[in-house]
C-alpha cells in the first residue's frame, strides 16, 4: 500500500495564500488597513476579471480619499510611478495576484 504522505504534499502545494502580503506601503495605518481590505474584497469578488477589480478599487478610493487614484491588478508586471507622499500600496494576494494602488496629481 502507498504511504498517505504524498497526498498531503499535493494538498499543501495547491493551497493558495489567503492573506495579503504588503511589499511596500507608506500610507497611514488606518488608510492602509482600509485599502488592503478593499483590495482583498475586489480580488475575491472579481476573481477572473482584473480590470473590473481595479475599477472597483479605483472608484472606491476616489470616493473615500479624493480623486486621482490609480490601480493596477494582475500578475507579472513591473512599474515605476511618481506618487504623492503617504499614498502608495503594493501588495500580493492569492498567490501571484499583485495590486498596486497610488495617488498622483
């Protein structure tokens, strides 16, 4: 009989990361937490549609924190942006999914 260990390893390798990992953020703590929750909600709600998730995040950020927010949601992208101080968040969610939110004038 086969040892049950390989099945456990397969299950572990398929497990997705279910919590956000912040790569860079200079937002105040309250804004950071609210933005992270918004990003997680949008990514979970629109799993297969990154454009719609980004649109939801942008519109909500514009309403809560004023205009000129920009959002990129996806996998395998690089960026270099000019942003207002204390207004950028770059995080990963659900494995490879990255979200970058920043404000510029």
